[in-house]
DNA sequence: TCGCTGGAGGAAAGGGCTTTCTTCGGCTGG
DNA sequence: CCAGCCGAAGAAAGCCCTTTCCTCCAGCGA
């Protein structure tokens, strides 16, 4: 790989001059030399070594993003927002998939620190795991002390700024909608138990139940994995144990789609026999049949806000922005039969 | 940010010794010193500067990936395969979105070279653009000459290894299926004209037509953007200009879903009034109503193969792997009314 | 004509790390 | 008892680049 020295030698100038030409430095360079340098760059296909540049300049240009899995549409949407703002700031994104493994997440924080990223954005639910939370916070605080910026999406209790989607509020909206329609026996397809997103949404659902003088018993809640197939399986479990359910609330749209598949398979009509409500308002939600009533969260917006916090002016104290949840009524919900 | 020198000072050893302990060098270090170093690392939250390491070691650890847009499900699926293999090889992926802008793609190749990546994987359709192709190939070849590896997915004519999905073959399968069912007036919702993926799939479709003694006239082909909304709009255009169509072939599933939406809106039943066939077999294809007949490509597999080529043993000559397309029959297709 | 000034180019000092090459101390064998 | 060795630790070079600080020379005014 050609180095700056190679370019300088070929152009018959010093490395300093070559560097100045290549980086468009303020210092003037005679046109004659400039031309020779540019020609050498071209001929050698020279590209400056970004690592050496970083070492010499000591300005951090990349930002790190840790998500559960970019190929999951939920995170893909958020990532789109993150990337947009990062690109606007001229930053390169390094994306790491933790696959919901806390240890991998910790390892990635170190890796990103090692990469000298200007900021780390943590995306996706926190865990109900004391040890992990403590370790993570220690790492993040150490990182912040060296000038690193931290922002998180959908996590309480951690170092740095955060953007919080209305998970509890959305759960409430979904629950209230079903109870308002007159449903009395509601099943819930929840996400993994260890995720705070799951518990937050569930809490909202329960608050709605309480308000309508009802409860959602533990047997009416089945924990799944936030993906389509586990949602389908959970719906089957739910229907087997409580055949008289008139509505199922899934804590995300992917699982809601799985629920719809199970219902179709069993010849149950939606919302005639049973209502289904989702969560997240993924783009596909309007294209399934029936179109899914769901809770809109604005994932790209979450990403944009978080990245804006991470790359904007640092604040004295950690900031928290909340993004409200809104209900999107489509046709997968209706009154009980 | 703590440096190796800080750690060494705190531990009362030389930087050389500290480095050896931290990297688990083969050279033996007394337990006493080792302990002091490790303690210092811990106390200072020391993480080695990856850029300085890279500079000193000169071994490339990251790999670069250029995709059109990770948040597009098609690329998300491919990326999953790429990441999987990269992670297995202990490599970090740097993902760049070109948003189908050839100039941005060229810029990213330079950026990735600057990052000293071990390999560059280009994902997604090539362009019918001589200037671009020439420039890109020059860059890639220069990169390969310095020991860089290149692999591409779904592109002909370029430097490096490649994995080719059966685009032409898939187009043929889709067309043959429709003609075999007895359709005579078929509309096509195509992707952007400049993409080779579009023309390849279209070529396959036309080959099928020819084989059944028919042609697909230019007025029966509407070019859209490979996304849901443009697919919906294209279907509307098609139906307005040729109201007697009995089938629509969309060149990807996202557009097929848009087509279904338009048909639903117009009160046309699928496949009763009109058949719809997609392409890609995205996960969601089985969950729309009616479930989409489509061409299966195996996107994660494409990604895995490409990354395996890029990270495996280099070959003397460029290798090309082909992945066959297969037809997945669901219920969005049937005989014409 | 000489002393200055200012401008253009180069030398060299980092920046943080790895690794080769040295050094030094303690041990073994003659 | 001393030469010679070996093993462990440290000194220093080098990776590639940026940038400060110098140097040198031309041109200007006195």
C-alpha cells in the first residue's frame, strides 16, 4: 500500500508538503508542486491511512452503535435514523450486533472505545440484570470521563443521555383500546422476560386493565422472543389454555404477525372472532390482512434523536427525551363477538 | 484516555512489558509484574488504542461492506449472512450505505481502503454505467494489488470474487409459472432501469415469454424503485393503461406487496381476478394475504458465501459462485379468470 | 548595498503501540 | 572461582501521518 512518503518521493517534495496538498491545508503551496503531488497521488492510487491520521490528529471521526440485530426490522428502522444524522455530521457508523447477549454488549463497548469512537449509541432494551447493568455503567462512565459521548435508546438507568419511547404509555394505549371495545378476556404475547421493554409495555397494559376494573392474570401472559415464529407459537399456547379469549395483544408487530398466522391457520377470523393488536407500527403493519392496529413509536425518529444527542453539544447533566406513543387504529381490532 | 505508558508507569514496568502482558505475548513475564500490570489496566479502565495497534502491527482486522441500504429488508437479510461469517472469523464489519448512488459508492471504497480493511464486499446490483464501472474496477484492482480482498454479490464484470444469485433464472421461473397457468396479458413492475438486477430479471421473464410464443411489450413494463410505494403506484399505472391484465409480475417482494395493496384498494381479488408474483422470498412474503408466490433466492446464504470468499484463501483467478433461484408457490397465483 | 520581513518548503517531533535488539543479573559448568 | 549462558526486562526503532517550528531565499525599504 502506497504511503505518504511514497507520494512525496515520487513528487520530489517533502512529506510535509505532500500532506498539505492532500489535506487542503491553509498553508499555501506552489501550483507546480501541488500538481506534482496530485499526479503522484493519482498514479499511486494513494489513500491516506485513516489510522495514522487519527493517531496524528487525535480527532475521533467514527461513532459506534450497538444494536440487538440490524437485520431485525425494528432495529433496521432505528438504525436508519441513526445513520442519517451521523452522515449529516460527517461521521462513520460502526454497527455492532449484540444479539441480545449482555456479555457481547460489554465486549463491544470496549471494542468501540478501542476504535476511539466519538460516541457510543446503545439501542434496544435494557436487561433486568444487576451485574450487567453495573458493569456496563462503569465502562460507560469511564468512557465518558475521557470525553466520549453516550446515548441510549429505550433504557433507563445508565450513564449518558437517553431517548425513551413511550413503552409504558403505549402498553396502556393498547390495553385501553381493547378494554374500551369491550374485551374482557385478553391474552398477551410478551417479549423476553429479562428485557425492560417487555416489562414496561406489560406494565402499561396492566395499568389499563386496572383502570377498567380488570386484571391480566399470569396465565394469560406468554413470553416469547419478539420474533414472528415465537409469536405464532405463543398464540397457539394461549389459545389452547384459554380458548375463550376475545383479544390478543402482542408486544411487537413481528409477533402480532405470527399471531395472525396462527389464527388464520385455525380458521379464526380477525377481528370477527378475535381481535389482535400489535406494537411498534412497523412499515409492514399496514400491509398484512387485516391491517394491524398497533402502537406507533417512530423508530427512525428515535434513532435521529439519539444520534443528535450523542453528537450535539454535551450537557452538564444527562438528558432524557421522551417520545410519545400513539395508537394507530386499523382493522385488526373490533368489539368481541 | 489512559495509554499504555500510563499503565506501565502505574505498574512500575516498561511499556514493552505491559504490552506483552496485555497481549498475552509468548514471551514470559514474571507473575509479580504480570499482576501489577493487570491491576493497573483494571484501575485505569485501559483499552488499547486500536489504531495505534493497527499501525504497529499492520494486520488488517476489519472488513468493509457496501450495501444500498441496510434498513431495506433485502439487504438486511444479506447483511445478516455477511455478519455471521465475519464474526466467525473474528472480524469487525464496517457497513456503508450507498443509497444507490454510484459516486457515494466510489467514495466508500476509498474510505474503506483508508480504514485498512482486509476485504471489501460489494452488495447489490451493478449499474449500467460505463464510467462508473471503469472507475470502480480501477479502484478495486488497485486495492487488490495491495493485498486487499474483494467480493461482490449480484454483479457481473468487476474485479474480485463474486456470488451471483439466479436473477435471470428466477425471472424465467416466474414468467414460466404465469404462462403455464394460462396467462396471456402480463404486466411487469420492474426496478430502476439502470440496475443490472432489473434487466437480468426482465431478461429471464422475456425468455419465458418467448418460450411460450409470447412477448412482453414495453408498454406492459413499468419501472419503479424496488420499494413498496413505487410498486403500488406502478400497479396503478399498469392497470389504468391495460385494464385487461390477468397477472402482474413484480421484480421484488416489496413492490409485490405494493401491488397487492393497489389491487385490494380497487376491489380486485387475488388470484381470482388477477395473479401476482414476487421475487426474493422475503420473510414477510408468507404472511401477506394472499401469501405471495415468489422466487426464492436465499439472501443470507448469498451474504455468507460472499464473506467466505472474501475471508478465505485467495484464489489465483477470480471465482464466481452461482446460487440457483427456486420458485415458491403460494396462493397469490392461479389461472386467469 | 545591506538588513529585514515574509512566504514557501522541509526537518523533526510527536501520537500509542509492537517488537527487535540490548542489557543485565544470576546461574551453571569447567 | 570465573567464563559463558540463558532468561527476563527494558531501550529504542518503526508503523504512517500531521503540524509546529526552522530554514532559506527572494524581495523590499532604507
